[in-house]
C-alpha cells in the first residue's frame, strides 16, 4: 500500500457522517473524480450504518474503519464486533432486512455492491462482521 489509515469510533449514528468526511479527506489525496468520491462515501455510509444498526443493534460498540490506496485502487474495510450475520447470502439479497419493524429498505449491501468495484462480507455469529470494498481509480 502506498498510504493507509485505521480509525476506531463509537457505534453511534452521529459518527456515520464523520466516517464519510474522514474517507473523503483521506482519498482526496488521490484526486478522484467527484463521482468516484461520492460512490465511496455512499458505500462507507451504508457499511457504517449497518454496523451501528445491525451489528450492535443500536446498543453501542466500536466501529473500525480501515482505508488504504495504491496507484490505482482505493481499499476500505468497515468492521464491527457485534452480533454477526447468520446467513450472508440472504443478507446480500436486495430488499432483505433483519429489521423490518424499523422500516429498513434492505438495500445497504446492494448499494455497496453497485457503487464499488468489489465488495465482500465476512461474518461470524457473536464475533462480528467485516466488509471489504475496493474502488478503481479511473479518469473520466
């Protein structure tokens, strides 16, 4: 990696916007297009929101945000040590939500997959979840 950073913050909703700003500031060094930066910020927002709402069920905890880049790719990991995902393929299905009573759209993973060039999820029950994302830097 040419440059990297790791940040830990409380799993509270106010920090979702903070995570977006940190990612934007860190990756701005690579001079991405506005569209690329917007895609990355949106994906990070979804991943952090998932950690807060689904990983910790709003009961608090710590979210880990790792960012790195090389000459042509941005790398992002968002992790929690929350309840984990029992059925990852089901969770990745568009419109699936484990919190229908909260009027969740079930589109978080779909948005991450759409806005990033690569996205994968690792999770274990009672251990937590880690989302890996990549975005290629291209000139438009």
